C-alpha cells in the first residue's frame, strides 16, 4: 500500500476522480502488510479485494480521513469518490466476523497494528442504511504506545511488516484541532441532542494536508528454491 501527500487539500475539498486536482503530490512511501488470514479470513479477503480490485472500487486514490496523534490514523471511509472516499463493489462479501468473539482476540498492543474499524467507524449514517453497505474502513496504530481503548471493539487483521517510517510520517502531519472553548460548546450541544454537534466534529482530527493511498495491491511471495539433496 503506497501513500502520497498533497499540500492543498484543506483549501479545496472536492478532489475530483483519483485526486486529479492534486498536481503537486509527493510520495510518502510504501507499507507492506502481513494479514492474519487464518484467524479472520473474511476480513482479510475483503481487504485484499479492496486492494486489488478495479480503481473505482478500491482503496487506490482515497484519503486518510483522520489522524489521532500518538494513537492511530483512519482510512477507507465510505462515500463519494470525488471526495476521496471509498465505494466498495456491490458483490463484496458481508462480514459476518463482526459478530464472532474469536475475531476480537488480538489487541492493539503496539505501533503498526492494522484493524477493521467498527467502534471507530466514521461512515455517514445514511451510507450505513444502504442495504449494500459493506464496512471497509480501517485503522493503523502509530504508537508510541498501545491503544487499549480499541481492544475488543475493532477487528485486528494484520500488521505492518515494512514501512513504519511511513506510519510515523503520516502520524506527524498536523491536524485540525478545535479550541477548548469550541469543544465545550460542542459537548453541551451533543448533551442536549443538537445534531449540529456531530456535523461540527466531522472535521476534527482531519489532516491539514491531503494524505492518500496512491496505489495498493498484493505482493506475490515466491518460495525459495531448495538446494538439491546431498547424496
């Protein structure tokens, strides 16, 4: 999974198809992920499908939506492609592992843990009501410490094998942080049931530069050739 960065996104939110409006993008680097197909085969299969499928129905050209400093970043939010969001294919399998206890055995114990967002999912409610909705949003922990608040709530399905420097680079990108007074107003609005509170929070922790998945796919691992047996 390759990542790139475009400095001008925060001023221009409609990026067009495949980030075509970002002419000055720069590569951040590649993450090589190892996936736990034996433990959560359906979650892994869906993730691989989103990495290897046609561009219009894959993670390629979509944004890292939020960065939580010292914790994790989130990508794969479902929505409109012209906003850098994901549109899963209609034939993607429904993930029944989300209700299986064994899928929640692994913990977010270190930097580089990859998990399917369930409790942290940021997809719009109207999107989730679509009968063809499939959750493909994922997070990667950035460290420096564990994220126990994510345990037993999101499905860990992989780890970063190579590219932790890329994870660190993404984690260091500045994000939008509201002033404390705004947070207090928002907490009060949420308490009294004002729907505008959720709308206002939607931009919290968004990176102030465009961070996006520039390419993704599956690496073919070849088995080493064994030496001939000695007589």
